[in-house]
C-alpha cells in the first residue's frame, strides 16, 4: 500500500457509504463526507483479488448495501486484507445495526476527490 493510500485510509472513520458492491474478485466501496486535511472529500476504495468475505464471522459470497444508509465506523487494514465495522441505518423504522466484516484481499487502493 502506498503512502497516499495510507493517508486516505486513515481518514475514513464515520464516512457515509454511498455504494458497496462486489464485481468478480473486487469489492468497491464509495464513500462521502470523508475529511482529509480539513476538507470534505469523496473516496473510492477498491479491495482487489478478494479471496474471502466474512460477515459477523460467517462466510458470504457478496457484500452489498444492507440499508439505504451506512456509516463506516471502523476500517482497519490488516496483513491479509481489511476489517470493517459498518453501522446500517433504517430511517423508516429508526433502527440501526452494527455489522462486522473481514475481507481477505491482495491489495487495497483508495482515491479521493475533493468537493
């Protein structure tokens, strides 16, 4: 992981999740409201060559938006990939659910676009 990617990834706490999807062997996470150097940014995170996805410890084949609103509570790159804690919010029922994910992958790429 390069220095620019590391800097962006360290700013992801409490970012809004706009989209979350799997395509072939890659996971794509689109984030909004990421504060980098005091400026609001949109960030695209790609997890490449995904081998395993676990949701709450159980193997799953897909990763997608579980509610229309999600907040990235925790994002930790680890040797084998990344650990994520996402808070899914359902505004109509006024309920939230925290879900822990582990994704094993070969590479993490993050790119930011300032508003």
